C-alpha cells in the first residue's frame, strides 16, 4: 500500500502532530517562568501567520520567534504578570472574608485582573506582530481592551473556558498539555487579526515583524 504524502488526510495528520509538538515546546519554554512572556509572543507569532496565510514552519518559526522576542516578550510578561499575581492574592483575600465589603472589593479586583490579562495578551500579540519600542507596546496594550471591548471579551473567553473545564473536569488537562495552548493561540489569532485590521491605520505603528527574518 502506498501512502500519498500530498493527500488531505496525511497533511492533516502532519499539521496536527506539528501543533502537538508546538504545544509541548511552548510548555517547556515556559518552565523558567520568566520566559513565559517571550514564549507566548513566539507562539502568537506563528499562530498569527498560520491563521492569516496557513503557511510557515510552526516549530522553526517558534524557535526563531522565541529568540527574537526574548527581551521584549519577557519584559511585557513581567510588567503585566507581576501585578496580575499580586491582585490575584488580593482577590482571594477579600473574597475569603465573606462580607459585603470583601465581596465588593474582591469583585472589583477580579475585574481589574481580567483587564490586565487582556492587556497582557494584547501586549504579547503586539510584540509578535510589530517591532514597536517597549513603551509604545505597553501603552497600546493598555488601551486596546478599552477600544475593543467585544473582541476583548472574545479573547478572554477562550482561556476562561479552558480553566473552567480543567476545574470541573480534571482529565481535560491532558488535552491542554497536548494541544490546548497551540490551538488556543490559533483561535486567538483570528480575534487578534480582526483587531489589527481595524487598527491598521494607526500611524504610530511600525512595520510588522518580518516572519522570515533570522531564518
């Protein structure tokens, strides 16, 4: 029996295995924690390109993007990640008080966390898409959730659903470890493309990052 490497089934299986390998590679790159931002920016870079043109090398593109985005991605990850972690502890404290004040303050804190998580995702996507200076990237990341509320909700929905499913059905973790992050970034890419197209006339934005530079 001969297997046609150009058949849709073989190409589909190859693509699936690439997404699995990309997912595992992303998890490994996040292990040092401080590199999680750079790893996510690199993941967004290949996901944005693949969702837009359905081409490119997922694994090699991720490694190139990780090297290219190491400083800016890590900086954005820490600038947003540290406040998110601190607010997370604060939210747990206030909600655990079981009082009207604690519930009110805890709810406001959770909403602010959601805003910063959205800004973090936008910031890492901006690192992946544009060669802007760090200050401009952070500023735009903070403004985008306010300027794109509906798309921001769509962007937050995917990780919220993923975390909820892991909480109510622990075996779902196996799917997350296999393809959850890579496919999740691919889904996010369609929302992000919509945002970037709407903001395409921004004169402050620099040219997009060349996906083939450094390869």
